[in-house]
C-alpha cells in the first residue's frame, strides 16, 4: 500500500470535526497577535494543560513561541467572520475594529468569544512543520448559552439546525 500524500491525509483527517479558535498573544512591543487555529486539544487536568499546533511557516509562529503566554478564544457559531479574518487578513490588521480586553497574563481575549482560556506557555515540542505549544491554563470561562462554531471537511458548520 502506498503512503498517503498530504492532500489525501487532509481529506481524511478533515472528517474529524473540530471547533474553531483564535490563538492570541502580544509581542515584546505589546502589539496584539492572533491566528485562527483548530488544533486545540485538552491534555492534562493536573496540571491544567492544553495544546495548540502552530505552523512554523506562519508569521504568528515566532511570536507565540517566543512569548510567555497566550489565550485560546473559542469562536461562536456566528463568528465565521472572525475565523476568516484571523486566517487571511494581514496579521498587523487583524485586530482592527475587533473588540477585546487584556486578560491576567496580558493576552487579548475577544469580546465575542464563546469561551476563553488564558495560558502560560509551559512546553514547546518540535513536530514536523508545526510546533506543539503546551499551555498551562491560568484562567478560563465560557458562556454555555453561546453555540460554538464547528469546522468539518473544510467547511464551517453549526450545531444549531438552520
Ligand atoms: C478553520 C481553520 C483552522 C486552522 N487551524 C490552524 C492551526 O491549528 N494551526 C495553524 O498553525 N494554522 C491554522 N490555520 C491556518 C492559520 O490560521 C493561517 O495560516 C494564518 O494565516 C496564520 O498565519 P500568519 O500568522 O502567517 O497569518 C487554520 C485556518 C483555518 C481557517
């Protein structure tokens, strides 16, 4: 059997539904950075660890890896615009007209987030063309009334029937 190529792998792994997050941090000058990421995984309860995988080719990569903290903003079903913005708009313009506050670590938390987790960078693991960033959760909250955005097979979905 021949090994699958990247396109085949993406087609198959894309059948695994995920939520959509915006991973945020700020650089040494205090400027906010953020990128759309669906690779969020809960890792550990003692201590409270989660992970996100950040592509080494992304402009946000070095800022997240060099930083001491980041936040994970879980997007709501009505926030496809934020997902597209934080994936496609130039990084320096992504926060234009986006309301956010600064959480305890200094990371930006989006006002429209359905849930947020404020993290300290605990571990970095080299993993192919991505870096696995393990964060220790120092603060978090969620609005249970807000439906999350779902991503499946390259398309945005909602758990709420149209
Ligand atoms: C739904 C969705 C999920 C994504 N998940 C990830 C992810 O987990 N990790 C990642 O590095 N990029 C992910 N991306 C791609 C980044 O958001 C995109 O490459 C972004 O432009 C970051 O690169 P930049 O900082 O150079 O702009 C995702 C994009 C979308 C639309």
